[in-house]
């Protein structure tokens, strides 16, 4: 695989990457960088945690002209948290340069954003609604945009947000490059890219319908009445630096939060309905290590990059295999090892076994014995491989 030098990444960017401990490109970066730098429109599909953000940021930053006073690139993302993750990554890469990045996200003071636009950012990152609002008010000019990135494009194409996205794209030059990025690229995404760009090329790395191979999958059968105590014992046994616990809804979340706090664990909850500043504070505490356990629903955790998570616990079982895949993707990122533990009643074991068969992973049944997580079935049957299309 070519290194960053062979991929024509500048010395300043290489030094910034090295400072973050990144010395070699991931497969999706190696495949995407040359094509993106040529100005090709791309559909990029790769598993969660494989480095897709850098795959599009590095070629964008290489093309930005610091002497220009125009917005040259625009990144659209579906959530406040993902937008800020991207902005923080950009800031770490351009530190010391004359390049400027500006987040433009709904739910924050528009007057301040309009004032910040006077600084003439080269790159903007935001939600489709707020970007469209500012452009409609003629406070944001998009005539010089060379590249538009749609991160988590499948979510941007949900019925409530697609009209805003299309209206926003109409304000950008027809000749601009489009980079649509996601862990999954369905037929709707492919059709959308074909409509809004010229001859987009597809970059697919790995299987989108498989968890990362660095993950270990465990199911712990037990009485539903003992779930909270099992969870507490599991955390005390494994002592993860950071773990995510998934539940079905906010009511369940609050109940579990109270019980775990009572048992002396450092835990916080991520509500999709909370104010953005409150969610940001929760994530900040979790990333810094002040909070060990983060309880979340599937909706609240979508798209988050939490590199320190080594353990995912399905306190409530996922509703389907796709939800399991999404949850599992919160750990084992960037080639790291990760553990996914599902707490299930004996009668619900078949549900997790069904996920294993559908997603093609080995599932181990285990329990806690004398302070250790021990296998119950030492030789689990390998699931049948799912047929590959084409």
C-alpha cells in the first residue's frame, strides 16, 4: 500500500498526521486520495471507523487556496456532533497555516455565524438547513465552491432533509466535485449522485454488511431481572476505559442511568432530544475519560467517532441486523480490537444468533465466573457466509 508521501500528501499535512499518531493511510484513504485530487466525483463506501473523514479532507485541504477570499469547499453532515468532529479534525490539520474553517450549524446563534463569515473561511462545515438559510439570506456565497462533501449521505437523503440538500446543491456550480461518503451506499444514494454530479466513480472498501474483523462478539444469557447487576459485574470485570451501552428509548435510558449511578459507576446518557450544548458536554466528558459509560439509543449515537471505546453492550437487543452492525461499529475503529456483548434472556438467544448468521460473524456464548468472562461454548459454530452480490 502506498504511503502518504506516495499519495502526494504535503509535508505539513504529514507532520500534522504524525502528531496524531497517523503514519500510514488506511485502504479507503489510499483508494480515495488520488481520485479525489484529480477532481473526480466519488461515491465512497467503507465500514465505520476506517478513516473516511481523512480520505476526503486530505485532498480538499491540498486544493484550498489560502489567498482566496471565497468559500472553496463545503461539507454537509446530518448532526451537530458529526459537524464538530469534522471541524476539530480540520483544525488539527491546518494549525499554523492561513487556511480557515467555519462550522455553520442549526440551533446556534445565526447573528454570530454571519459575523464569523466576514473572516472569509475557505472551508465550511454544517447542516443542510442552516447552510441553505444563510445562502438564501445572501450571507453565504457558494459561487466559488469547488468541492461538496456529503458525509453520512444516506442520512442526508432521509425525506425530511433531502429537499433542503437539493436546494443547497442548486446554489453550487454545476462543475463542482461531489464526494458522497457513507458506510452504506444504497440504490437511492447512487441515483442521487448520478443526478447531482458527472460520472461519479464508486470506491468500495470491504463489506458494508459485515462488522470489522477486529471485533469479538459475545452473548450473555440470563434472567432479565438480573440485567443491571450483570452489567455492573461485567464493567467491574473488564474495566474498559470507555464503553457504550445501547437501549431502545429515552425512558429506558433514564431508568438505567439512575440504577448505574446508584451502583457507583461513572455514567452519562446521550439523548437525541437534548440541546446541542448539553450533548456536546456529555460527549466531552466521555472523550476525556471523566465518564466511563455512555448510555445511548441508536439514533443518538449515529455517526459519532469515539476512538477510545473498547466495549459495546447491547443492554436492549437491536431491532435488526443493521442496527447491530451500527452499534458494533462504535468500537474496533481504525483497526483496533473491540468487544460487543449482548445481554439476552435464554428465550432471546436465537435473536443474536440470527444476527450472527446474517452478518457473518462468530458468536460466543459466555458468562461471568470468578471475576472473569468465560466461554460457555468453547467451539461456536461458524455462521454461514452471506452470498456476495455479483
